[in-house]
């Protein structure tokens, strides 16, 4: 196998420890997914509101075909902190 060929597949989170960039991306995807769920929105809509992302950008991130720049990650996290999800009530 040619070592210069990059496969386009998602590395499971437990294997990501060897790949810090992948682990960081997995963490970001988890953060956005949780935020979107708490807000009652789709992750795509959150990205569109926060950073003006295209509708297919989220799928591209999840597939490992692309990733955001650090500036876009900073803008996304700033947006989520400035527009917090309502506190969740404990299901008793």
C-alpha cells in the first residue's frame, strides 16, 4: 500500500488517541451534536448560524473529507457560548 495515499474513512474515537487531530475533530463533532440536540436544531443549522457554513459541510466533517480551520472552530465555540442551550431538566 502506498503510504502517501490517504484513506477517507472515519477513525473510531478509541483509535484516535494516536492521532490528536482526529481526536480533536471527534470532540468537536460531539460538542456540536450535543449543543444542537439541546437547542432542538440540526448540527447543519447550528453551523450555518454560527459560521455561515454550507449545508453539506457538517456531513463532510463527519465523513473526514474536510475539517474546519482553527478560526472557524473559535467562531463556532464563541457562538455556542454566547447562545447557550437552555438548562436540561432532570427526568425524575
